[in-house]
C-alpha cells in the first residue's frame, strides 16, 4: 500500500476549503500588529473604492510640507508627487519630493518638496505602487489570514491605480499624433511632387541656356505672373560683351492685379526708335517716345485721356540742340528759381531783393508783397554776384 502523501490532493483540498492555495514559506514573516505574547492580532485591511489620487492643491508660496491625503500607502515608494502651473494641463513629476507615513500598515502620509513653489503653481499626489509579495502567507501548516488580507489589499491598490490610469489615457493626444503623421505623409508627397516640378523647370532652363548659347530662342517664352515675350525673343552679344534684347513687337510688365502695366514696344511708324507705354487697366495714359517720326528722333512725352485718346505732347526735347517745348503751365515752388546757363535767373520772394538776394546782372526778381509804391518787378542792373544793384521797375 502506498503511504506517500498525495500533494496534489492536499493542494486541491486546501484551495477548495480556503479559497487560495497554500504558498511556500520561503519569505520572511513580516506580519504586523503582533500581540506581545506572540499571538496574531487579526486586521481586516479594508480597501475603499478610490482612484488613489489627490485633488489639485495650490501652493501658498511659503510651505513645503503638505498632508495627510485621502488615501493610504504601504510604503513611501508607493506614491509620487506632480506639479504644474495653474491653468495648464500637463503634470510634471517632481522626483526630489520626499514622503513620510504613519506607523500603521497601510497608513496616511505627507509630502515634503525640496523647494518653495509660488502660489501660481499647484500639486497633486497619486498612488503608483509596483506590485510585489514580500510577506509569507504560510503560518505553521496553514495560511496566515492577516498576511493574506494585507497582500489582497496591496493587490487592490495596484488594481485601483491601474484602473485610474487606463481611464485617464488621453485619446485626443493619440488622435493628434495620428493626424500629425498623416499631415507629415501628405507634406512628404507634396515635397516629392515639388521636387519633380523643380526638375522639369531645371530641364526647361537648361534648354533655354542651350538656345542662348546658340544665339536664338525660338517661339514665345512666358514667365508666369511676370512678363510675356510675344513673337519670339532673341539675345545677341556684341563686341563690348553687352546683351541686347531684340523685341519684335512689345514687352509688357503687369502687376499681379493686372491694373497697372508698363509696355515697351517698337511702333510700326518709320523713324520711331522705341516707345514706353504707361497703361491703366489696359488703357494708355502716358507714352514716352524715344525718337519720334521725324528724322531728328526727338524725345517726346505724350498725354492721353481716361479713354486712351491722345491729348497733346506734354514735353518735347529736340535731340539736335536740346531745345525743350513744354505744353501747359509750368509751376515752380517759391524757392526754385529759373536759371540759365549764362548765370541769369528769375527769382520770386517777399520783401525787397536789395541787400538780400544775390544774382548776376540781367536777372529778374518778382516781389510777391510788392505794390505800386515799392515796386513788383526788380531788375539787377549792377554788381554781378552781389546782393546790391537791384532797381524796381
């Protein structure tokens, strides 16, 4: 007959009778609340429903120690302190804070910060227990029910904290991270497309440079939102290494809105060298002829009405002798005299010029505050370069 004990049967009976297996007693017995005579005093180790985290507490700008709080701990390693600026959402761990707890197991506790925080900041403490078993559950040939109750309380604390942390996971942050990743992917795809476009542009520029080296660019070239070359474009280099832009018809610049334009062209009329147009909404307002239809190639500034109809030559300067013909009124400021190359001037001012206005003989002075008694027109009759010699007429 086999007299060896059936350990599997004993384990099963122990599990059914006590609700928990008999565990080996290879850990030191760290039981608490032992009576002086060595007998065990039973404790319930009740665990209330809790998230094991304090409310946000505002610093007072003076104190460094706070507590107790609304939950208990087994060990000072089971809790952390976090701080943040009031009004912000992110908590920061203060790894330098220290904790002290009461003698009971578990018991309330206090926290001490190693610096004085201003009252613009707040703190909280929260349980953060790492599960372990450092207590022997065996007592003689049975279970130490008090030790078992303590271990169950520790497990309950860990589960409460795990539940709290799972419930407070910020799903919005994960969604934002995913959205950022998608945006980064789209940006990368756009960058790849831009690179492909840039490659195409570089190939076009390379072709243009090749044509430039050959001396001619055939066909129209359009610069987007900048300028359009019509009827072909030719660049030619001369002996002085200058570059000449030959424009068969016209060369126009427009602003992005298209309201104002500058056009350079060569009119079909014989004798014209070039014309510069100033346009508003496509309608001519001014024109500058660099050489008109005459054989002299004079410089002319032309005026147009709002509808683009020619009004008159505002200014014409003859190329041969520099003679200027001004159409319309010439307005000068009070301090801008009319001067001739020979040194004569026409000046305007208040008061008598005698002793006050320097001029050469033959100059004129128009007195704005003059009258029949003191004179209005003065002629410089003597003393070139001096302020004297003025005679009222």
